[in-house]
C-alpha cells in the first residue's frame, strides 16, 4: 500500500511541475505552484523528514505562495506568443527526458543502502549538547554553514528591502474590517505559543529556529495585510536591532572559544545545549524579521490605469 | 732639432699648411688672412720636392697613416705639383680679383691642393684613397665655380664618372689588402704580383685610375670639365690632377714585379687610340680650352702606352717609369702654361709688349707640346723612345709616335687658331700680377729643360743630329698641313663636322637617362598620390574588417537567445559526460 | 590570538562582523565601520598569507569535529594568494565606489561588499563541498543585490539576468555534490579526493559541477549574460564582478578538477575545455573590437581573458596551474583598474562611447596611466603580471608539446593589443572643445592607479607570488 | 524498487523539468518558478538519499543540508521577485503603454 | 670580484629621472632641463667608469631573482658597452637638441619622461645578460617609444602610431614565440661567449624554427625589408624622436639583438652549421639595395633619411651574418658610425624644418648660404653615408668589403659598392642644390647672431665633428674601431 502511495506521489510531482510551467496564465501557474509545494511537503513527510516538511509547508509554500500572489497583482500578463511556444514544446520534452535519463543513470548507480553519516552523528550526539540529530548537525557539527546561511538571509533581506524601500502603513479604513480584526485577535496568541514550542522542541525533536521563524512570519504577514502593522523598514532602529541580534549573538558565540585557545564554533561541553537554545531564540526573531521584509506590504495606488486587478 | 726631426716636420708642414689654410678660408673670421696666404700654400710642397723629408707614421690616424718616402716618383711629383699649384695660385690672385664667389674658389682650391699633395705623399693604401677622394670631390668645386648651367652639367658628369672610378678602385683595394686591413706602398707591388686575383686587381686599377687619367672611353668628363673651370682651375686640373691617376698606376701596378703581356698590349693599343682619337675630335672643336682638353687626352695616351709597355716587359720598367716621369713633368708645365695663357690673353690683349710676350710664350709652349726639337717636349719624347727601345717593343711603334707628334702639332695649331684671333686688341689694367706669375712659370719651364729633375742622361742625345731630324720632321709636316688648311678654308667654305664636347657621352646618356628617371620616380611626386593608393588599400581592409566583425556580432546576438543558451548548456553537459565515459 | 584556528577564522569573521555592524549602525557610521572592518580584514588576510608562506599548508576543522562530520578549512599557497588579491583589489574598488555612487547607496554598497568579501574569503579557505555551495550562493546573492543597488532600470535588469543565470549554475553544482555525497557519504574535498573512482556517478557529478561552474564563470557558450550584466551594473560593481566574483567559481572549478576529479580528468575532456577556452579568447576579442561603448569593450575583453584561464585544463601541469592563477590575480588587478578608470571617465565627462577617452591624457593623467598599465597587463606585454602569466602558459604549452595553445595565446594577445590601443589611441588627441570636464576627487583617480600598479608590481617581482603558489601544489 | 529510489528519480525528473523550463520561458516569474522547482528537485534527491539507511532513523546530515538549501532558495526567490516587482513598477511608470513583459534576455542600455 | 651595483645604476640613472620628470609640472622648465642634463652626465660618467673597468678586464653583473627558472641578469661586457657608450653620448646630445627643439611646445614633461624611459630600456637591452631580460627591455622599448611617435597628437601621428604598433607588436609576438621555444629546449638561455645552445645542438628543426622566429621578431625593429614599413611612417614624430630613436636607439636595438642571438645565444659555428647565415645575408643585401632605391624615390627629406637608415642598418646585419672577423668588425663598428652620422643628418633635417620650415628635398636650394654650419654638418654626414673618407662610414665599408672577400662572397662586395653609388645618387643632389644652387626666393636672415638657436646648432656640429673624428682617428685605441677590434678579438672570435 505504501509503495502505491509513494509511486503515485513521485509521479505526480514532476507532472505537476510540468503543468506549472506549461500553463499560460500566471495566476493559474502560481496556484498550481502552491499545490506543488503542498505535495512536496507530503513527500518530505513520507521520507520521514518532519523538519523539512514543516519548513516546506510554512515557508516554501505559504510565504513564497503569498509573495508570488501579491507580486502577480503588479505585473501584467503578456499575450503569450502561442505559435513560438508550440514549436518549441516537443524539443523541450525531449530535452527533459534526455536529462532525466542521464541523471537517472547516475542515481541508479548509487549504492542502494549506505548509512551515510548517520552513525557518526549518533556517536557524537551526546557531546553536541542537543539530542535531536538534525539540530545537532545544523547548529553544531555544521554550524559554520548555518552562520553563512544567516548571512545569505541578511543579504537577501537587504537586497529586497533596498529595492522596495517605502510602503507606509495602509489607509485606516481597511483596519476597521470586522472579520479580519476578529481573525487576527484569535490567531495571534495561538501563533506565538506554537512558535515558542517549536523553538523549545527543536532541542530533542523536529523543530528549531527556521520553523519557528516561519510561523511567526506567517502571523506577521497577516498583520501587514490587515494593516495592523507596517512593513518593517531598515531605517527604524528597533527593526535593525531585532534583525541583527541573532547574527551578532551567533558570531559572538562562534568567536568566543578563539580567545581561549579553542577553535571557531567550538561550543564548551557543559553549556552547549543552553548556548544553542539562546542562539536559536535570537535566530528565530531574525528569520521572522527577514521573511517579513521580503513581503512588500500594500501596493501604492496604480496611477491612471484601468480597474485595479 | 736634429735633421730627421726637421725632415719629418717638413713633410707634416707640406700636408698641414694647405689643410689649415682651407680651414681658415672656410671660417668667416679668419677668411681674409686665409685668402691672402692661399696662393703660397704650395710652397712647402715645392720645398719638400727640392729637399728630402723623412717618413712619418701616425698609427692612430685613419688606418695607420704613413707619409713620404724619398723615392724618385714622389720627389718629381712633389716638384711639378708644387710649381704648378704655386704659380696657378699666384695667377688666380690676379685673375679672380673681382669674382663673386672668391671665398668658395679659394676654399676648394686649397682643399684640392691638400688632396693632391696628400695623394703624392701617402705611403699606405687607405691614406692614398682618403686624399684621392678628397682631391676628386674638392676639384668638383673648381669645375662648378662659374655656377652656370653648363658648369653644373659638366660637374654632374665629372662626379658620376669619378664615383664610378672610385667604386672600382675600392673593389681593387679590398682585393689587394685582404685581411691585412692596410698595406704600405713598399710591399704593394709585390703583394699584387703574388695575389691570386692579380689580373682582376690590375684591370680594376687600370680602369679606376683610367677615369682620372682620361683614358679612351673613360675620358668623356675631361673635355666638359676643363673648359668650364676658371683658368687657374683648369690649369691645375689638366696639369697635376690628371697626373695623380698616373701616380696611382705607378704605385699599384706590379710594374717590374710581374709580366702581364695581354694586359700590356691592351694598354698600348688604348694609349695609341687615345692619342689619335684625341687629336681627331680636338680638331673639330670650336672653343680653345676644349681643344686643349682633347690635346691632354691625346698626350695622356702616350703615358698609357708607356705603362702598357712596362706591364708587358717588367725588366724595362724602371726606364719606362723614368720616361713617364719626364713626360709628366713636361706635360704638366706646358699644359698649365697654355691654360693660364688662355686666361691671360684677354687680360693683356694682343697689342703691346705684354701681348707679344704672351703670344711668344704660347707658341713656345705649343711647340713644346708638339715635341719640337730643343724643347722639353723633345726631351720627353726622346726619353720615351729610348725606353720603348729598351722594352724592345714592336718596330712600328717609333713611326706611330712620330705620326702622333704630327697630330699634336696639328691640334696645337688649331688651338692657336682658336685663341689668337678672338683675343681683344687692348688688355685690361691690373694684368701685371698675372703676367708676372705666368712669365715666371714660363721661365721655370725653360729652366727645367736644362736642368730636369729626372731623365738627365738623355740630355746630351738631344743635340744629336739623328734625333734632331726625327724630332723636327713631324713638327714641320704638321705646321705645313695646318698652314695649307688655314689658307684653303679662307676661299672654300669647307665645313668641318661639329662634334659636341664629350662626344661618346651623349649617345650613352640617351641609353642611361630613362633608367635613372625610372629609378627616381616619385621623388618629385607630391605626398598626396602616395597617400591615395594607401588610402584605397586601407579602405578595402576596413571594409573586410567591418564585414567580419558584423558577422561575429549577429552570431553573438543569435547565441544570446535564451533557448539557445539552454541548448548550449545541455549540449555542453552531454558532450562533457560523453567524453568522460571511458 | 595567534593560534592557527584564530588565524584561519579572522579573515572570514571580520568582514561578516563588519557587515552586520555596518547594517546596525545605519547611515552616519557606515563608512567608519566599513573602513575599520576593511583594514582589520586586510591585516588578517596578510597575516594568514605570511603564516602560510612560512609554515606551509594550514589545516583546521571548525568546531573541533572530524573530517566527515564537521567542516574543514585548508589554506595552501593558492588560497593565501587569492586572499591577498581580494584584500588588495576589493577595498580599492570600494574606495572608488564611495564617490561614484551616491551616499544613499553607500548604506547598501558597503555592507554588501563586506558580505561578498566574507563569502570570497570563506570560499577560498573552505575544504567542504557543500560549504563551497553556500559561499557561492552568498556571493551570487550579494552580487545581485550590488548590481541592483542603484534601483534604476538597467541595474535591475542586469541583476535579474545575473540571478537567473547564476541560479541554475549553483543548482547543477549542488546536484553534482549530492550525487558525490550519495556515492561516498562525505562532503570533505580531501576525503572525496581519495575515494573518487571513475564510474557513472563520478562522470555525471563531474559533468554537472563543471557545467554549473562554467555557467557562473562564464565560459564561452554560456557567456551571453556577461556583457549586458556588466554594462547594466554600476561600474564599481562591474569591477567587483569581473575582478573577484567571477574568479571565485573558477577557483572552485580549478580546485575540484585538480584534486577531486584528477583521476577522471583525461586528455579528451581537457582538450574540450581548452578548445572552448580558445574559442572564448578569439570570440571575446573579436567582439571587443566591434563594440563602440567603452564598458562593453572591457566586458567582452573579460570573456576573452576568462578563455585564457581554461587553457590550464588541457595542460594540467603545476606550471600551467601557476600560470592560470597568476593570470587570475593579474587580471583581477588589471581589469579592476580598467573598469574603475572607465567609471572615472563616465563620472568626469559623462560619455560612455569610445570617444569619451579623447584628450584623456591631458585632463586625467592618472586615470590614463592606470588604463594604459591595465591595458598592457591585459595584452601581456612586460613589465606586467599578464606577461608573466602568458610566459608560464606559453612555456607549459610548448613543454607539453601542445603548441596550438601557444598559437591561441599569441593570437589572443595581438587581438587584445588591437582593442586596448583602440581605446587608448584617442587619449592623445587634443581635448574636444564642447566636452566640459567635471573634476573628480583625487582619491577617485588614485584608486585605478593603485590597482594598475599592483598589476605592474606583479610583473616586476613574480618571484614571491610564484614561490607562495608552489606551497601545497597538488602535483 | 525500494521507496527512496522512486523519490530520487522523481527528484531528478523535477530537476530536469525545472532546468529546461528555466531556459524555455521568457517571463521572469515563470523563470523564478522554474528555478524553485529545480531547487526542490535537487533537495528531493538529497532527502531520498538520506532515506537509504536500511534500519533506524534516516541520515540527518542531508536533512540539515536540505534545510539550508530551502532557506537559500527562498532567499533567492524573494530577491528575484522583489527585483521583478520593482522593474515592473518602473516600466509601468516609464511607458504607460501596455507593458511589454520584462524580457530577461533583452539588450540592457 | 664582480661589481654588482654598477650595471643597475646605469639603468636607474635614466629610469629614475624619467619617472621624476613625469611628475614635474609643465612650467618647471628649468628643473626639468637640469634633471635631464644631470641624468645624461651621470650616465656618461658611469659608462666611462664601466668602460674603463671592462677594458681592464673586470666583471660587472647584477643578478635579480625573477622567475623560478630564470633570473633578471644585467651584465656589462665589451659588446654591450659599445652600444651603451653610443647611446649615452647620443642621448646627451639629443637631450640638448630636444630642449632647444621643443621650446614653447606643450606636454614636454610627458615627452622627456618617455624619452628617458626609452633610453633606460635601450640601456636595459644593451646590458641584458640573458634572453628573457633582453625580451623584457625589448618590449619596454616599444611601449616607451609609442607615445613619442604620437607626441604631436595629430590624426596622422595617430595613424603612424597605429602602423608602428602593428609592426612592433607582431614582431614582439614572433620574438616571444622564439624565446619560449628556446627556453623549453635549453632552459634559462644565458649569453655566453661561444653560444649557450651547444648542449641541444641535436634538435636541428626546433633550433632553426626558433632562429627564424627570433630573426622575424628582431627584424621588425631592424627594419629588414618585408618588416620595414613602420620606419618611414614613424617619421611624423618630432625631430629629436626620429633622430635618437628611429636612427639610433630603436633600430640599433634590433641589430644589437640579432648580433647577440648569432654570437652569444647560438654561437657562430652553430648558426653556420644550421645554414641560416646565408639567407640572413641575402635578406640584408636585399634590404640594403631596396632601402637605397626607395630613398631615391622620396621627395620628403626625412622619409629619404628614413629609407637610408633602413639600408644602412642592414649593413650591420650583413656584417654580422658573414662568417669572419673582418666583417664582424665592420658590422659592429658601423653600429656606432651609422648612429653618429645618421643622427647628424636628422638633426640637420630638424634644423631645416624648425628654422626654414623646409621639409621637401626640392625646397633645399641654396640653403647652404642661409645655414652654412648646418649644411656643412649635413655634407659631412652625407659623405660619411656614401662611404667617402675621412668620415666614419668609410671605415665600416672598408672592413665590410674586406670581410665579404675574406668569406669568399664577392657578390656582397658588388652589393656594397652599388649601394654606395645609390647613396651618392640620393645624397649628392641634396648637397649640390644646398651649396651651389641659388634659392627660389632669398631666405630671410636669421634674427640672432647664429643661423639657428645654439641649442640646436651645437649638437648638430658636435655629432658632425664626432663622425669626422671617428673616421679620421679610427686607428686610435679608444676609437669605436679600436674598441670593436678589441671586442671582436675578445668575445666574438669564431
């Protein structure tokens, strides 16, 4: 039974992807893309990767989907030149098939059952200060990757925000809409609770800074849409502090052992767990703030053009 | 100062005095003093000729310069060169008093004198070539002194032929010197005799110096150059500068060291043809100085003859060289006097005691050239005949010589016929200085007859009746024929064919001139034409470059279409992995 | 402070810290913080290079974990030289950028440049395949943000184009790494080097990695994004892109080929890369000759110079490696000086066409001298770093009996001479009357000159860099 | 066919679809979607490899890598979208005529 | 013990002033001239000391680390000193001339900067101890001469610059190919007396290929026939440039290089054995004749002098490519003589252009009257070129002739003599029209006491006197001929 589910899921994903790219209208493509995201989250679950499923669902599908939907309202659809697209399609199919075959040949040649680095991780897990293996790898064994990854996030935030600087708080009348107000008032406490739990559970179960940050960002997006909150701007000090405490703390913790003769990112035995937790907390706020910054906020009124889409 | 120091000082003085004076004339601030002293520049050479010097060896100058060796040839040359240059200088002071380019005349005069004296003194090949070239190029200044179109043309011919001669000489010197780089004259004849290229060297030397001597077919510049030069200039040109060519032969040819019969006979034949050809063409000439020039060509024929004989019979070489020297001295002075006379006659005029003196002097010199008895000419011819007898040349030679003597008498008559009637009645004032120097030269000439520096042993035979007759008859016959021709022309206008001076040159020019024009095309073409061909070329190249670059441009445009990049990516991946698979 | 771990850490951490603090401080203090961070990083890099020069190859595992699990750092001569190049060329470009861009952009340019610096230092030192992917991505994203820093249409278009061409490259690289991890269960380059044997996985992985990095470097068939991107981006950013950022991906490709895929690299593949490089040289040079805009000429010249780099693969000897790296370093300095000089001209005269150079020698002598020296190094005329690189490559090509690469090198340098002197030629003509010249601060003129002098010094004393390069050379 | 191979092949297929799609569509948003799909394809392969452990929990290292991968792909997508949005706005203001789509391969100035 | 600092100091004595002059502002005329002259004098003194040292047999060598397998070597042997003394003397004279000539023009700092750089690279070429150092300075010479060629900044100057670059850079590429080929064969090629390639004599084809490449590369600067196109075009440069550079420094660098390659890299026996001497001699002979004939066809004075340079430099190559001491001496001494004579001619051409704005040969009628000293110098130079004693040209032609015959190649003597006639063909008409023809319209008299500024007149007369002295006192020990004889017997004995 499981095999059937896996089989059709594995088959569905590329087909859905092909559909996403083939559809002419953009909005249809984005909707299909969100569906594709959910399906792939299901796939992660099937492959027993709960952390990834959670992040995929929250960020990969949720936030990216929202972002794309929002952007669509700005970019017009262009009349597609069907003829050219048609002529090229068989070639594209052929290319996809050839590439899949080539890469499939390599994948088939892989050893069927190599344990990878699972054993080493289990062996060294005790002195990593964290019980959950993924968090151990993420924050301790390969903490350096995560440090650079935070830098990637900051760069993306800086780039996105620099490109769309000012979108002030939306007009007040949208705020009075009773439905969204009620929804927002109910959802926020639950949201904060879930995020806090996720950070804490990351120590011994699937969860962690990324997942918690994503959830918080989701809440933030709703707040922006219901114009309870303006998009975070780099010019305000509070936003900058929120954004940068995480990285500063992480760098501080990484550099500390250097002064006492140790190596970069060498967490001391006893406090490893607590240190990682503190860093996770700060990072959660950072990630939430970065993900919010990606979100452009309400669109300024379109100047002199037809009916707003 | 011991004797030999004085002697070497004398040698140095002989060379440096004219050289320094040339410098002084060129520099404006010392020009006046230089021009005043210029006429006396040849005095040290004359003194050295009379006395004896010591060889001077300057190792660091040029390629190791050696000057002066007390042999007979040098002494004789110094003597007559000194005399002729001295008196020509004195003559020129009067002759060119109000000339426009006086400074340039004296400059070139002194430079040519330096070259001439240097050539005589030089004892090694390189120095000889140095002074020879200096003399040749500075004589050019004398030739074009008048700055007329004819002078320019004559100068151009003179220079071209001189250059050709020098190039041949240079080739000869290379063959001669070989890896020794420089060679003293003591062992030049021996080296030439033994060298593997002996014949080539001798031919080159003969032709090279032949240009300067005016041998047959190499003489074209002589009748053009001598007349255009001012009187003292042409006197020196015809008197001493031609003789340097003969000096070259005497120095370089292995006379007495090797026998070259074939070359000897060729020389003898050339000499004889020159003798007769000179006279034949000379007679057709209008202008007095041109006639004299042709007479020089014929006289030089005799010397060529003697050298040819010396080549053929080495054992008779010393005697022949002696004869050549005597003849050279005689001819130099006589021809110098004649040329100066042509300059002097218009100044003194025909009338009055001055005119008569000049006319007498001129006829005397004409007789000398013709070889009349009791003149230096007779002595020269006598020494020539006795030397030829010693070299037991063919019997016909003496008769041919006498016939040539007839010819020279005829040409002398032609000369007198050309100059005397044209001279003006009354001379100009101030001709005194010129007359004095001319007279002194005449005196020296006659004195040399009785006390010749060389060939003294022939003197007693001069008076021998047998020889008197053989010397007299050609002159008498010549004079008779001249008189007959002179009178007959008065009744029947018997036209004499007119040949342009430099006869063979003009057909030759018609052949060479187009070649030269071809060689120097474009020299006067303005800059634009050349640029236009280059522009067309550039245009073509630019068009080609533009086309190829556009090609690359739209290839790039095609390549940058998105799908093509994708295709390129996949192709690259496929080919890469294909190549990897082993 | 002087432990090896610290030495290896500071060059990466300091620019990161500097960037974060610069972001935190906001407008007033950005220049100060960035300046301090730059000086600190310069000192850290040179200190590390000094240490490598004396102690040889330095290794360090981050966080104390072993090779397969944790991430390793490795600093050999090659890394030391790259660190020094980045530390010298980068700040000089940023000095120029301060005046070239407005002060609003400063707030974004400086932190982004520090992020790029941190990424490049991390890339050079890292010995872990996935870590290389992260550093490549950080460089790419920072570059995209830098390109679009002016928020004008050409900048945005250039940024998007760069992003959408660099992403597939990184993803191909990542898939290649994934396959390698699948086969050998390790991400450490050192252990991978021992475990890799020829087989389908290795072939496909090598193919993916090479294609991915060739798209980012970019090599000939995949170079089409370079000219429009370099032209659209602001000039100091173009200088950074051409001098340093594009060299990062080549550095990764060179290290992976010469160490990990060495047993797989056979003559045929080397020749393919060589041929593509040769075509790139000729293609780039020809197009550079046909351009009318200054920046496009220099951009296409980058395509050509990158072509030279790929000649190292067919020859694959230590001499060729030294030649390629020397070309990387001298090209970085020379190309940066050319682009910065072009920036100066644009700023002073406002003309981007070739005519803008007219009368340059009189009004901006330092910029002209910088362009001349930079041009000379591009052509490869002594006394310049370019010549030394050309000399090493020529020697190797004749040494390994592949004389056709020598032909490519010589033809390439002649074509380079053609387009460089086509630019420089105008500078001697008298200044056209109608051109009004805005005076630019001396600091701006000295920046390109300093860069050009680096290229010159590389040509005068090649002994020390080559000595440094020899440390830790694999073969 | 044990389960991980199926997912691995599906990941490879996703990668191919995404890569080819990236180079065959002009519109920026389509290309951003394609790059996202390529990214998730690679990540799927990675996680599939993690699952090859015969018994016990899957190998955590690929999971950490994939987490980082997702964050990186989200950042690049967000940056791409932001750039596209800004360009669209500028073009709208500039031309007022019906926007031509921001063809990414067109000639920059 | 080898003295290590002197060769470097000679090089720096013109490099440093060059760099400093670049920084001088345009108005600091006095300091610039002072610096120039100071540099020239120090160079002369240093060269003199070194010459005396080498004469005593002392060693001078500076060795700097450069590449792993090859060092930068500056070594002063008697051959390099011949070239250095020539350059030092002529640069001193030309600097004075240039100061006078460029009075009142602009960009003089730039001019004198590049001028000093150019001479520094010539010094470098002369002092180079191995092939790589030689190539480095050879390239730097191209770079430093290009700005001088286009100094005037006019469109045709730029066009001339283009042609110049096209030739010299392709030549440099050929040279680089040859040098690299030799390096891969025999490693670091040091200049050693009997040639450094003895060990690899077996690889005949590579050696011949390398030789052809080297000759191609060096041939461009020596202006051998097919590669001479740039020289007449480069005449558009100001007079001091065409005087020092295109008559002496650049052209001689090529000839110097060819001599170094034949004698110190390959060794005369190897080159003779490879059979490449004869073709080189043929190329040189063709260049001699071609140059002279083309000179006949030039209306412009400087272009005529340029083509005459093409043919005269080929004498050096001819002398060097004939197997024998006499021809070598002839070739090498002509290196000095041609330099001195040709620079006199160019100075005169410069004076005519500067004072009377006369450029074409036809406009030179009667110029002797207006500028007697310059025309006298021109006459001395012209006579020297034709090979008429006592000017220096005669000495070199004398040795070349002897050498040609010593090597049993009489056809070379014919070439030499025809070329002398052709020289006479294009020089004597100028001398004639200058001295003996009246000018079309009277020249306006010179304002000052002298016919032209002293700064322009003195160098011209000085170089004329030099060429006269070099010819007249050739036999002396310290004369160029004496030095060449010493050098040939010491270093180039075949």
